[in-house]
C-alpha cells in the first residue's frame, strides 16, 4: 500500500472545487492523473491519498509566521485524520512493507508576503527551519504509527513556474511588456522571483539534510527514508532535448491562463504545455515524476539526470500518458475518472477503512508491490 500526504501536486480529488475556472481533470490539479496514481500503477500498489490542494506543512505555523489564514487540512491535519481513521485497525507488522510519502512545502512559500521573502534573510532562515521541522514531525508521527519506509519530496523551483515568471505582467493587467520592462513593477518582480528561488534552494538543502538526519536517528526503527527530487524532474523535463521527447513545446506559459478568477483563454492541446495552469505541471510530467519515484524505491542511489530521464521515458512509456489517451485510463476514463488503479481519497478511505485494513492485514506477508494485478477502480 502507498499512503500519500501533500498538496495539489499529489491531490487526487480531496479538494473538489467545481468552481475552479481551469478545466482540470476529475478534480486533479492537472490535465490527467497525478504522479502517485502513476506510481501505484507502475508498482501495483493500492493507493490511499490524504493530500489536499493548498495544504501547508502546518497551518498554525504558517498562519502565525506568514500572516495567512489557511483553511485546508495541513500535513499535520492529514496525518491526524489518517491515524484517527485507521487507529488500531492494522495488525502488528502489516505496514512493514508499505510506503508513506510526504510531499509538502510549496504553499508555505506561496503564503509568504512578497516583501518578507525579499527583505528579511533572518526570517527566511527561521521560516525554512520551521517548514523542515514540520516535515520531520510528520515523518516521525507516521513512524510511530508503524511505517518503516518513507519517501520525502523536495519543492519544485517555483520561480520557474508561469505564475512567478509572469509575476509582473499578472500584477499589472493592461500594461504592455515594454512598459513593465521599464517600470518599478519589473524591479519588484525580479526581486520576488529571486527571493522565491532563494527560499526554495534554502529549504531544499535543509530537507535533504533532515532526511539524512532522520535516517541516522531512526535507523533501528525504520527501513529507509529517501529523498525524491521533483524539482530536478521538472527542470529536466523542460530542457530542449527532453521536452522534445515528451512532445512539450511550451514551457514558460500555462495552457489555461486565469485573471481575477476568470479563464482568459484555452490552448488547443494541453499535453503540449508543461504547465496546465500557472503552477501545476501536466499529466505527462507527473508520469515522469512517478517513474523517478519508482526508480528511487528500487535503487536508493538512483540519480536524476538527462541520461536517466531519457531511459525512464522509454521504459515507462511516458509519451503515452496524456490528457486524451493514457495507459491509465479504463474505458471512458476521460469523462468518468476510472483508472487502472485501486485508489482511495480521504473520503472514500474513511468509508472503506475496515475493508482496507482487512485486506491489508490479510496481505501482511506480501510485499507492497508483489500483489496480483487486478482490475482497479476509484471508490467514492
């Protein structure tokens, strides 16, 4: 079983928002399935997903430090909901071969005020320390619950998303690019982009160090904790040679631009755009990320580089992971969201908790990816 906690990069429909102007696929924040669904397919896992779009590492922390007001369940809330639902349902040792994933942090950064990001390095250091402490706390809580195998992701370089790349233009509707280039807005935009890149770099270094520290501190309690670099996956995916392999032709603009909550325009083929909206990658990039997750699970020394990515694209048939045609689709998946994956979002996991636990306990002697492949469906 694969259990996932995180934000919109991982959400499979927990934050179902029918009023979102972007035509996301079946409440995923993409134009098709997301990475943990592909990973579950690749490795034959049952997926239990508690990730929520907009989630932070800890709402109390972010609200107090960033003067925010986050309403969706944070990493801590997600883990609390999961452990409460499945409290005393799993038999001893039944989780030993399962994997828990923590993918969080982008919204901690997005919730910071621009001036804070740019002007106060002491604050940034304290803030990133807190983010990493929250991630570590989540891992330790899951370890106490019984998990022994962990994957922790880093944070994508948000400064390279259309949202941040076009920050000046998006902040000044009606201004021409020539005007923006010579205005004070352009200076502010450059400062903001640089600040975002800086905080991403700082927190990712700290996440990597914390993963190493937990591995040493809890060596007798866990089998492994490994870092997966979503940042590197996305950066390599938009490189010319790799983007050509993926049939991605636009890397700096989104397919569905939104202004003041209104959809401005729509591209013809969302698979050709690295980003579906201003921050979320397309489903093909998600499939590529999943292949990296699978490789890290198989080999702790796996390195994400252009050569290894080329190999994964061929091995996992990544080019056939698209919005219209996709090897994950079963029948009319495009319209109904039925995938060849046995998966549960938070609501369906709550409704089916006894069934999930019963099956897990019966399969406790079987490794997490050696179960017999069967027809899978999404339980609502």
